[in-house]
């Protein structure tokens, strides 16, 4: 193995940039995993990115190598001889650096990653490198060429590397930087751990010269006898033939691309040749194999067909009113970032055991494993972006960032039947700037996907003992959702069931959060905070109160499991964990788990 020194910007030019559009359904493409052991270098002063005059190496002089190029290429003697990737320690990708390396537990800054690999690219094929997510800012380089950058810690991105990859001795370098900033999404203040690093899969994707880049296939809104969608090719080739088939429904249709490389289709079942279409639902999460074929490619997916809409106070799934028996979930399993399919299975299995038909994936897009697992297990999903608390609503760059993260989330997950709600924000303070920001996001969402419901976790106010739900954003969303913490952040638990609620909106209401903390195994009276008994009583009283809320059609209490948060440091109780979980960070159920489980049994009888 040749020796790579100085990394870090191992780099340089030309600047390739992002591929034109995100590749979707990556798990069913021709992939080679780059997961596993990577070398890493901690760089708190970013010596590998800036010189001593704070000039960016990969921008200062496009005709020369950077200080972090490999030693045998460095001719200007600027190389940083203190750095050597191949002598550096290793870390597992995907994974957070905080829980893998004790000295990085609280670290926020730059870490450089390097992975060496060989690759024989077949003739007339194209190659992409795909990242499931890197938190938060990423600069990516391959064999001395900068591929591009990405901002946002929870959404995927890719680059084409066809002209750069070699048969032997490729080296992929990533600068991962999880520093918080006021302009970012989320901003500096959150209530979850700022896990750093390459936290999701890294894949090489080999595709034909003209490839299926993206597509959507679903039932037409308001018409259960029509399947609609589109297929986008990577090149603007007119007249490209594409065959869409769903063998179980005996559907096989040929479509052609327009000059823009996109083919839009609509298949009707007026003649009844489909037979009986089985709708996807929590009770019967039916998925159909869908095939997209071209002359050079066969792409498979498993897609469920269902309708979702609202009518007055009701949420209608396949035309039937449902109650969302939910729970909120962070992307964390047993005290570290949940990175594996088995983590998704464990978390969602707990939700099913609780009696849920719905989960709120807070407060950012989760790993794609969670969505595909929810599809299989029959769990409806609320998916949101980290427009959280006090982001900079007046900053156009912040809006563009939020819009891009929303676009990437919808692009990735729009074919998952489980996703029924796109959420724009959580607990954002009221202002005209905030309203304008969220309304623009809502309108943008509708241009990408008009088939699903839109919501946002809002705040309420109290007036003369009445809970008022009248956030202006309620005019623009399909579901009125709010967070309330009666008995934990104020309010009297003893009188909670007597609280009345009012809203001007005749729309479904979902309590997107409620709850309180408890240290698993700590017992006492129901009046003693932090005990399991207090949390149990809190759930009993809140559920009595919630049942009286007009138009109530669901809840997603906070939260499934205890999770890490640097805001929660009470010694002997929190110790760096938010303890509002119904399950401890080690997987032990608390008493409140069974209160909610019994409540959901009753709701299931009422609505199912």
C-alpha cells in the first residue's frame, strides 16, 4: 500500500461537484460497500484545510497540490509531515466518533477519514460514490480530486467518479465537521447529542451509461383505480423506452422519455384487469414488487399502495378513519447513533410491542433502514427536518439549507408507503419571519409530493385555564400537531384531566409530544419526580386529559428510549441522558410503558 500523508485535503482539483440529482433506491442497485475500518486524523485547528494564513488549500491555487496531498506528489515542500493516514488509528464507518473513541466523546470539529480500495469499472459503466449521511459539513476527495461538499447531517448525497476511479490504489478522503453554527439547520441549540462523523453507509454504485436516476410510483390522489408516477433518466435522452411492470397485478406498460429525460405515466384499472389491489396498512403491510426496465438496466423495488387524506377531524387511511397510536423515536440505540438495519428492527419492534401503528421519527430524517423496515412492519411514519427551535428564520442561506434537506429527504423516501406526514418544524417561536419560512417550505413540499399530509410540531398557549391551539401555521397544514408537557414543565397533574382545549381549526389534532422523565429502577411515591411511579402517574393523567381534546386523532409521546443529551446532566439521574424514555438506554421497560400499552389496546378496539 502506498503511503498517504497529509491528508487531508488530499486533494485537489479539478472540482467535480455534485452529481445532477440524487440516486434513489440505492439498496437495490449494483453496490459495493465501503463500510468498515477507515483511518482517521483529528484536526481541531483544520491544519489540513487552511494554511497558516487561513487560506483554503484547495481554493488558493488550483494548479498545485495542497499541503495534505501525498508525500511523493508534493513538490513545493508544503506537505505537513506530521500527518500520515496509514500510520493513523482506525474507526468504524458507519458510526459516530463520540462513542467509538473516548477522547472524541465531546469533540466538535473536524476529523479526516481515509479509505483505500481497488475497483475494476466495467466498460461503458458509470460509477458513483454515495454517502447515507455525514454530520454536519462534508468535503469529499478521491485520488486528489475534490468531488464536492455537502451540508446537513441527516440526508444522503452522491458524486459521480467514473473518470477518476482507478483499478488499484484509490483513496477516498472525507473531511467531516460537526461544529454547530447559528446559521445551520439545526442551529447551535438542540436537545440531542451532536454525533459526529460518517454515520451512515458509504457505497460505490455502478450503473449503465444511461441510467434510471429517480422515480415515483403511487396511487393517484382521489382515485384508487389509477397508478401514476414518473421515471427520470440521468441523461436528457428523448424517446428512451422504459417498461414499468408489477407482475402480481399483471401490469406491464411501456413509456418513453421526453427531451428532458423524464417519462410521466398513468395506468388505469377501468377494465379491472389488475384483479384485487391489496392496500398497504398497519394491519396488512402489503408490498408489491415493482420492476423498472430499460435496454441496459433492471431496477427493482417493493412498494405499497395506499391513500392518505383528511376530512374534517378525521385522518383517513384507505378511506377509513384511524387513530395514530404512536411514539417518538430518536435515531439512537443503546447510547449510540443507530447505524444498522438490526438497530432499526430493534427500535421498531419495541414500538410494535407498545401497540403502535405509527412512529414520529424526530427531529431529522432517519436512516433509510428505518423507513424500509417500517414499510415491512406496517408502521405509519411522521418524517421531519431539523428546523428546530430558534434557527435563523431571516437568513436566506438558512432557508436554502432547510429546503435542500427537505428535498433530499422527500427524494429518498417518497416511495415508502409508510410515510404519511412530512413535518416542517418543531417548537419554533412565533414570528412573521418564522411563518414566512415555514409557509415557503410547505409550498415547496407540495411541489415535490402533493399526496401526503403536512404538519409541524407547534406550541400552545394557556388562556384562563384553557389550552389554546391557534398557531397561524395551522391554516397551512393538514394536521394540527402540538407538544405539551403537563406535569413536567409546569401544570398540576392532579387537575390535568379537567383542562379544556380550544382550536379554531376543524382539522385532525395530534399531540406530537408529551411526557416526563424517570430513572429506570428508581422507585418511590407517585409525587416524587424522577421515579417510575411519577412517570406512570403523569401518563395516566395526561392520557385522561388528551382524550378530551377536540378532534384528537393521535399521539406520539416523548419518547421510546432514553437518549443522550448534553443538556441533561443531573448527577445520579440523567448523567448525560434525557430520561423521558419509556425504555431505558439499556433496553429496560419502565412502568409507564405498560400504561401506554393498555391505552393503545383500548384505542385499537375503538378504531379498528
